[in-house]
C-alpha cells in the first residue's frame, strides 16, 4: 500500500483531510466530503483483540428491521434547498458516491414529490380504469396481486437530472449533479394485463395514469409503450414500495423520464389523444434556443458519470486506486464505457462489471495508479443503439442552454494534487 | 386419439377461435376487479383535454375570479401573477423564450388553456386540492387570462360553452422530439488516443459555489 498525506506514515482519512486543508482550503468546512471515519483506536487493531471479538453483541430482537451501521449514517439523501419553493414540492438526491453495484437501497432512492408524500391506506387503495375500455374496472391491491407477476431491474432518472449544469459547472458533488437517479428491482404486474382485463376499444391510443397524491399527477403515455413494457409495481428490491416511492402501487415506464412513473396510482384513463397535462406542457418540455419547445421528450438518453473520485469522494491514496461509476441508457443496454484521466487526450475502456440489464444502470470500474498529478476525469458511454454520450458543448450547440431537461453530457471532475475533486468544464 | 392429443387439438381450436374473434387487443381474462359504477367514474374522472373533453358544466367571470385568486392563490403566485419567492410566475414573460432569461408563464409558454383548468382543478390551491367548485375554477382561469391580457374585458365570463374558443398564443411553438440530435458512433467513431493537444479548464463549480453544506442539509 502506498503512503501519502500522513505524518504517521499511514494514510487515514483524517490525515488526508488535514493535508488537504493545509494545501487548499478545508473540504470538511465546506461540507464537500464525507465526515471523517470514527477515530481509529490501536486497541482494536493487531496485535490487540477488539472488544467485539470478546463480548456478546445485541440479540436478534434488537433490530427487527435492520438499518445501516452507525458509521454509515452520513450516507443519506440530501436536498438543495434553494432549488424549490417548498419541501413538499421538491427533490432530494441519491448519494451515488457512497454506493456500489447497480441496485440502489430503498431508503436512498431519490425523492421527487409535487404535493408531499401521500400516506395511502392499502385497504382503501383503489385503482380505476376508465375511458375507451369495454368494462371500466376498479381493482383493490389484493386484485392486483392476483395477476401474473414479473421482476425487472430498471433505472428511474428524473428528466431534470444534471439540469442545473446547462449553463456551466455549478454543483460540487455527483450526488447533486447526477443523483436524481435510482435503480431497483421491481415486482409487479405487466400493465398490459390490467388494460386487457378492461378491454381496449379499437380507437384507444393513449393512457393517462393519475396519482392519488394531492397533486393528482397526470401524464399522457402512448398505448404502444403501455402495452410494451410498462408495469404496475408494488414491490422494490423485494419489499413493499416505500411511501415516498408510491406505496402501495406505482407505474413503471422503463427508460422514460421519471415524472411519468406516477406514484400512488389511483386511476388510468384510456383515450384517443394526449391530455397535454401541466407536467407535459409547462414542465418537462425542452425549450430550445429559438424559443420553440420540444414536447413528449420521453426517453432518457445514454449517460454515464464517474462516482468515485468525485467532489464528495476525493482520492485518498497515491498508487493503486479504483475509479468507479455508473452508465445507463433508456434505449437499451450500455455496450461500452471509456475513461479519460487527462481531459480527453487519451481514453481507455472501462470494465463493466455485474449484470447488464435492459434500461438498467451498469457499474463500471477502471483500476489505475495515481502519482499525485492533477487529473481531468471523464467517462463516456455508448449504448446498444450505437448512441454516443455527447459532450455538454455538443448538446449546447444543438439545444442552447435553456432546456433544463435531458442533460446527458459528459461530466468532468478535476482531481487536484491533494486529492480534492471539483466539478469543472474543459476545452 | 389419446387424451393428451385431444386436449392439444381442442386447445388449438380454441386458440384459433380466439385469433379469429379478437378485434384489436383481446386477451385472456383473469376475472379480476369489479365494474366501476357511473357515479364512481363521474367523481374521479376529472381530467380535461384541449378539445374540451372532460369540462364540467359551469361558468365564472374575471371579477369573481379576482376575488377567489386574491384569497386562495396570491400568497404564492403574487397579486398580479408575478410569483412570490420561487413559486411559479403565472403572467407576463412575453418575448422572453429566446432570451438568456426565459420567463415561462401561462401567457408566454403554456400551449393550451385546458391545462390550466385541469391543473387548478386537480392540484390547486397547493395543499387544498379539489376544493374549488367548477364555477370557481372557471372564474380563476378567467382571471388568469385577464392577468395575461389574453382577455381584456373585465366582464368576460368563461364557461364550458366558450372554453375552446380561447387559444393561448404559444401553442404553435411546440415541436416534436428531435432526438437523437448528436452524432452516433457510426457517424463519428470516438477517438481513443492523442485526441487533443491542449486541455484547459474553462469553468469551475467552486467559483459559483452553490453546493449545499452537508450540516445545513441535516
């Protein structure tokens, strides 16, 4: 193991941070990095024997629903208070830099509410299907769970993820620049079964899912998508949906913007034309430079980000390091991820590890030796349709900087000599 | 014929019959759920479309709308629809969409009036959704039109009957999704080595430094 940043000749986070503060302003003071790990105690380390190796721990009843170690208590969703008018109509962000693999733990999946979390009583839950159907129907949750089920891993990304970066680097942390995404395994019923149970009229072309929260969230979805791969999900990662993710039932719209994944579902209307609801006209439309706006921009294009290192996860060691990140595409799987450490002069293939599911996140790694020189780190992904993740400037050249949504441009992290990382843009 | 062969033949006949008898999408029924009654549908089916489908009976005028708006809406949206704090601006913003600071309001941006009715009716006032009567909703929508100078007559009354005659000015400026709008690999195989001579940092987030403090977020 290489050594750096500590007078004791051993790299500790505290030692690193002290060094970082001396070089270029305290990261800890600006809140950019994880809190220091617990004070290390030689009494717990060899050749000594730690208390946990000697004495009984808590019994099985102490934690009927397990939660993470107290040493992981900093791994939480965080919001950016100035972004929105009230916490009930707001968003918080997944701590991507603290996670690994492809599955987001349920309690860390970012939240986006429009009128707060609806606390639905499951026994009073009703889903109505009406409109251009042979039989308008009402289902209970028990009815829904009697349909054939399926299990699928999908990412959900807010269309506004990275939306604060259109005009330039703004937020220091991949939690804030890219954290409006999560990826879980859903259990639910193909929407096709439910629609066919009601019987679709021949002129049916669109559906309008509607949420049971106080915003009555409604969107228009083409019937073709609804019958293709949409799901009514009641479980995520093996357990009931969390209230903030739409308990007891949410719509899953694979690969398409998160706003369409209506939570706390109360009704689905079938129609022959789109509704042009507020969230597909006033919001979630992409304003171009000439003042016109694209509508029905549903698919989430291929995108990737290096989660480690990143501003909240500085490089702590010279020598061997693991670069890690996420890549995804709403149009299929990710075929390839390339990494540069020198701002795009030279690229290497990253190693995609773990399952490669359709419309799911992919985990990539790139192992490298760091000699302490500054780095300009980027990742770029290519999906199964041959789509190449563009640079931010390539996107701006086509769309300007007013479009808010669908910013899937390549992210640059600047790693300084002291390991500190900042969000930058480069030539 | 064996029993299993007979079963196979009858299954084949059954599925053939299904194919011939099914019009658009007709599939196996699971026999789940119950019929929704007309009363239940009427109570929950609140959506309104640009062609007027879903509009309830009712009417409301600008002056009535102003009273309701000042009481129920102005604390967030401002007395004249100018917005308070980060709450949405409802009026103004004409000729700003192609500028550095676009102001997207009902008058400057929204394509359809039905969206205003639908949204106010289902989600507003914030925290007291579905509390306005149809007449009150028509009145508030009429007042928002007045705030945006789309109607100029204080005596104007909006109703189910005249609703679709009102068009919003920005309707024509919505276009379809044009993505993918950047190069695919087949058009530009990405460079792997010696791709550029110089690289310079052109912008830094720390200069703007709007990242929330972790302690403040707790």
